[in-house]
C-alpha cells in the first residue's frame, strides 16, 4: 500500500465520523492533489497523502495546542511514525507559519518541523485553497472569501490568512503555470 492509500485510511478513521465536513474537505483536497500528478511525477503519492492528512489535527483526540497543523504533524511524527517529509508538509501547509506567529507557536512549529520543498508546499497550498469546506472546487479568491466569512474579520485565522494571501496567490499562480506548461507540452 502506498502512502496515499494509507493516509486516506488514517484520515477516514480520524475524521469521517467525528468531523464529516472536514472529511469531505480533505477528500476534495486529495482529489485536487491527484489532478496535479502530471506536474509532480514521483512526488504525487506524498502530496496526495499530505492532502488527506493536512487537517487531521482537528480530530478531537489529537487536539493539543489547538493549532491543527502542529497537532496533526506531531501525531504523525510521534504516534504513527510517518515519513518526515509528510510531517513537514502537514506542519507547514497553507502558510501555517503566519497563524503560528499569531498563536505564539512559531518557535515550536519551526523548531520541530523544518520546511519542505517550495514546489510541494505550493502544490499543497493550491489543493487546500481551491477546495471548499464541503469538498467542492472553488477559486482561490472564493475560498479566501469563504474563510473570512466563516471566521469573521477579527479572528486570528482571518488575520493570518490576510497576511498569507500574497504567498497563497503566488502558489496558486505557480501551480497553474506548471499545469499550463504540461498541457501545452502535451499538445505540441
């Protein structure tokens, strides 16, 4: 069994019953990750796995700090002994460092989990930010608006996303450009 299948089963066990909407979201994020296989090559499996696992830190039994990227990555590292790259992707997904700063968890996040390759981080950000809370595909602009509406303008998640928006949009543009290049190469 590859990492993606293992990750799907783990995420299902942790989220399907307790957080069905979150489970729908991660399934949509994983579907987006699968669609990026043409630009990822050998890294497709780890990205799909990270897509399934990026939000497991919301699972009631895993919440420790209340910061889901860190809680999920710690669970993967300490309990299931997951691949270090996978832990880094989960820990840093979708510009998590900005929210970590707002939660006074920046040192814990960055000390415990180094960064992963920028292209993989961009790909995971793209998948997360183009998938709505029910697993539906959205544009990045629609998803950012949804997050702000759900949390409200003064919430630390909204403030963190505001700071992260330029980096998030750069990631989306980079992934869309890579997909376009692959499509053009296939028709040329």
